[in-house]
C-alpha cells in the first residue's frame, strides 16, 4: 500500500513538474460570449440576421484588433428556435465555457430573458437584453445583473406618442385622436400597453388595444376592426410572420401606411419584403441607422469578407436586424473593455463585466473611434439607471430600403421612470429583494 | 346586469345598427374559411383513403411552397416551377409509400399516425436544409387590390382564393365520383380488404392519394405563402385546419369546405363582436370551441360517416 502511494506521489510530482497540470493556466485567455440563436423555426427570418451580425462583429474584433485589448473573443452558437425552454437549456450548456465562464448573455427573446433573470445573480452572469425583456429591469437598484439599454419598450411607446404629437402639430392636438395598438398576444407584445394607457389619460387620445394570437398568420378580424374604427395612428408590437401579414392586411383595408408605425421589432427587412408593394410607406421605430454607410461596416467588410460585398449581403450585411446585433455586440465588448480598464487587460469574469456594464460611458468620441458615430446615440449607464432612456428614430420603407425620416425623438422620462421604479419596487417585494443603495 | 347586457345585447345591437359592416365581417369570414378549407382538404384526402390522420399535412404545405419559391428564385419561370413542384410532390408520395407506409402495412392507425409525426420533422429539416430558413416573397401574379362593392370593401386576392378553392373542390368531386381511380379510392376508403380482394392495388392508391394531397398542399401553400411570404410558420397553418376537420368530418370533401366556411365566419364574428369584452385574441381558441359544440351533437362531424360497430 505504501509503495502504491509512493508511486502515485512520484507520478503526481513528475506531472506537476513537467508543467502538464499547469497547462490550462498557461493557455491563452479568451473572452467567451454565448450566442443564443434561432436560425431555424418560425422566427428564423428574424433570428438569422441577428446571429450573423453578432458573429461578424466578434470575428472582426479578433481580426482587426486581436480581440479586446489582446484577449481573443470566442463564441459558440446554440439553437433556441426562439423557444424559452430551449433557450434556458442553451444558457445552462454555455454558461461555464471560456476562461471564466460566460462574459454576459444576450437572450434575444423576452421569454428567455424572464427565465434567466433569477439565474443571473446566482450564476454571476449579467444579462444584456438590449431593447427587450423586462422593462422594470431598468431600475438598477433592484435588478443589479440586468441591463436593457439603450432604451426600453415603455420609453419607446412614449417616444412614439412624441412622434405622433410632432406630426399632428403638438401634444395638445392629441386630444380626441384615436390610436390603436396592434400587439402580439404575449408578454412582449403587451409591454407597451401600460405606457400607452397612462399617456392616453394624460393627453386625451382614445386608445384601442387589439391583440393578435401567435403566430399571427391570420389577422382579418383585427384589420376589419381597424377599418371600422379608422384610428388616426396604428402602433404595432409584432414579431415574425405577424408583421408581414399585418402590413399586407393594413394595405388591404386601405389604411394609410405612413400612419402605421411598428416598434423596433416590427421594422426589419424580412417584415416588409414579403409584403411587396403593399409595404411601401410603412414606418417603424429604430435604435440605430439601417444600411452600411458607417466605418464599422467598412471594417466588417474588409476583415470578415475580404471586401466581397456580394458574400456579405448573403449574410444580411447592413440589414436592420444585422445592424442591431452589431450594436449589441459592440455594447458587450465595450463593457468588457470598461471592466478591463479597472481590473486589468485580461479575460474578465461575469462579475467584472457586470461592473463594466454599470460603468459604461459611450461618448460620441468613443462611438467615433468605434466607427459608429451617428449610427446610434451615446449611452451612459449608472447603478440606478440601466436603461439610459435613449431616444429613438423613425424609419420608413420606400419599397427598396429603409430610410430614416425623423430626428432622434426623445422619450418621456418624467412619465416612464416613475412607472419603472414602481414596477421594480413591486418585483422586489414579491421576490424578497432588498434594493441596493445607489446613492 | 351591465355585463349581461354587454355580452347578450350590445353585440346584436351593433350588428343591427351597422349591417354593412356585419356583411363585410361575414364575407371576409367566408373567404378566410375557404383558405382554411384548402389546408383541410389535404387531411381529408389521406384520411379518406387510408384512415391515417396525416400530421405532416401542414409541413407538406410549407415544403411545396418552399420548393416552388426556391425554383422561382433560381430563375425557373412560374409555369415550369409549378409543374416541377407537382413532380416533387408526386415523388414525395412515392417515397412516403415506399419507405414509410409499405413497411407499416397492417399496423395500427396510431403507428401510422406516429410515422407521419416523424415525416413532419424530416420534411421540416429537409426543407430548411434545401431551401434555407429565410422568409421568401412569393409572387405568382395573383391580384391583391381592394375595391368597393356597394359599400363593401373586398379584396381581389381573397376572391381569387375562393375561386381556386371552389375549382379545387369541384375537380376533386369529379375525380372521386366520375373516374375509375376515384371509385377505387372510395372503395379503399370503405374497406381495404374488400378493395384488395377485387384487385384494387392498395399501394398504387396510396401513391395517388398522397400525390393529390401533395398538390392540394401546393395550392394551399401558394395562397397562404402569397399572403405572408413563404416561411416556417406556414406549417402552423395546419392548426387552423383542425377545427375545420372536427366540424366538417374527417372523411368528407364538402365537409371540409362547409366546415371551413362555418369556422371562418364564426371566429371572425366572435373576435369582432365579443373579443373586445374579454381582451381580444379569441379567434384561435373560439374555432375549437365552435367545433367542439358541433361535436357534442354530431360526434362524426357535420358530414362525417357515422361509425357503427356491431358486437
């Protein structure tokens, strides 16, 4: 027995001395980003450009800059089919990969985000639900691990009302107007309802809520109601096939397309192209510019596609949802860079990245350095504010491409922020969370 | 009291006050119903001939539409793409008979049903591998303008779809009742053993019926695909056909049509007049409630064959 122990000890010592055991510590550090994608299933037309945008931005970072401050970016896709159960499975599968586990997670689904919210503080993996998910998470005193900048559904709804007011000639002109909200009958689709309701009371417009059941392939009843109601404006929170059918049905009841405005998940290329000529004039909200006119696109084209525009286009280069993923990937990598400035130029843990997210300050100068000046607006996150309440743009489809047709439209922070704090406080009570002091 | 009034009086008052709008709702319901019937027909054909509920019918709609639009994207003219898609659907019928049905001859219907579930997932994956998952616009030249007809707003596309549905039903009725193959199909539907004993080849009949169901799926795929673009969610349209089948009966072609019309009108009227009272989006489940109410009185559906088993 003693001989056996001696042999084992000797073997152990030899192995340790030879450096085999130390090998993992010597391996190049990597910053791992899990990618929850949906390249198949009913929402694939929206999921494909998003997945391609993330992949291309990370690839470009590695090729152009050698990663983030010398730490190579790695990523792995896991197919969720936009299914919440599969999304959670993917998260569990990927959260431990990389040098220190997942950097952060972009669920790209409100349903998956809701399921991951309680897991984030336990696993110490921050969630970046950019412009989707639980709006109340904008209150960082309750939701320490969740970030939903640059703006939320509630802020978006308030900006839409500001846009309508602009078009009608002032907020006082909203009184007596009729506004309909056509929404996907899901947690996501209903998000804008409370804000639109509060603003209806404030400004005196008549709000009609029209739900459309998943998947939204058949909407005749909804649009017959629109035809009868004749609202002055229609706002839509749709997703997937619901958007294409809605655009076509709106045209079928002769609803003026320039008064039909989708939210930022109802304004991709896949939403309008299948509807053909019917979609001309349709509008939607946007967090960023469409197209490929920014320097970041030049870099992606050069480093990822070797200048082959045709190949890039096959991968949705410059489409609305592709650009959204580029923006999202940039936010994540900049959070890592912010964290590295404090903790050192090495692979960051989830906890350090959370600090990076909370201290993110993307100025116009920084956006310019990233090749994204004008592409989006500056963002500054704090302990209490995880949203930053950024303004939105309105884009319009001309039959060939999306064009920006507005300036940046401000949100109604005075209305939305108290609602967020109230909802966050209720969540904290329900879940026995003691809000932290953000000073 | 107020609630009772809202549910049982106000909707009828509204119908009375705005008869033109009610007419528009009913007409649109009828036209939507025809679209549902197009999908339901495929189920009926296969169930009639083999007693198998073909779970894959919805995916066949998607697969046919994907094939058509995929060929068109490759520059094949519409007429040729239509013919080639038909050829693909007939080839699929041969493959289904050879690799799925033949090895399962004389098995329980539930086994065959489960095999069609397998076929569903295979076709889903195969279709996406072959043609991709992106949404594809489908334009085969069907007009889609809306026009005013005595105060009613009608859409050319919906009317065209109704015409196609009517032509398809007429064609199928002639096929089933006036041709030898149709008679053989009916014989197989009535009694497999008896049909085989008089020399009707069961396998050939299965190929024919799956081919016809495939072509019907193609027509349904074109009509629905032209509305929303060809994409994965087309396969979910089968869910809309299910209440139509429950109501119309699984073995009746006219039942699929009448069932579709009743479901179409019923769900639209319910959604518009009663939906707002309960938060809306009731048409999907209301179609099933309507079908179940009919089922309560006629378990075999409106036109289904009554099953009598003697002990």
